[in-house]
């Protein structure tokens, strides 16, 4: 399954960062989320969304 990442400001529904890349596996998207979390700790919520 393929995934996209949605990045929201904590506690809101406002998308903060636009990530246009589509990831080919769950491992790839989780690795990308870890990298984003390390560069912006405790600032955003990261959601992986399946792409049909």
C-alpha cells in the first residue's frame, strides 16, 4: 500500500507543512515521519494516510 504524510499543527485541523511525496511502503513513511519529528520536535502532529 502507498502512503502520504499529512502534517498538522498540534491541537488544530490546520495543515502546517505540505508533503507531496508518496511513499511506497509503511516502513518508508514511518522513517520519513521519524526524520520530520526529529527536525520539529513537539511542534506538529504527523498522520500517515493511505493512497488509493
